[in-house]
C-alpha cells in the first residue's frame, strides 16, 4: 500500500508541477486582462499555490497538505472549464476571463490539474488501517 501511495503522490506532484509551470509561463501574456486584479496576477497566484502543493504532497505528506493540493487542482479545473464555456463577465475585482478556445497550454494545464485531482482523491479517501490492540 505504501508503494501505491508513493505513486499517487508522484502523479499528483507531476500534475501540479505542469499546472504551475504553464500558469507561470502564461502569466505575463494575461496581464492586460484586468479589473482590480489582472488575470496575469491570478495566473501567478495559481502557479504559486500549485508549486506549494507540490512541496506539500512530496515532503509534508499529511492530509491537510493533500487537501490543499486537491483544492488547488480542483479549483483550477473548475475555473478553466467555466471560463472556457461560460462568459461569466467581470466578477467584482476579477476580470472577464472568458476564452472560448482550446490551445495546447490550456489542454496541458487541464490535464495536469485533472491528473492531480485523480491522484489525490484516493489518498484523501483511503482509510488508514489502524492496528488492533491486543489485550
């Protein structure tokens, strides 16, 4: 079981690293899409959160870190799909990030986030076997 958990952690870390790298790479291209906060800034925040999640998943290996990583990846999937298919418009300080096209970086970001979600769910849902007490 430890080997399975290790493989799941490595898959989650790879997915999150892909997410972080793509968002960091694209951030400057989206600085012009702005309200009170720019889409580029949001991309940098996503890149930072995903990078932190990689470290937590690989080095800390605790449920709160795994949960942070899962929420980071799942929020990325949700935002990507919503802003791909729905013209939400400007929301408070958030700019209108509607972009109804697929391109390779967007597909890779979605794949990385999805991989992380799929790898982290079993880690969080698995019941840890507790040794029974012998009295």
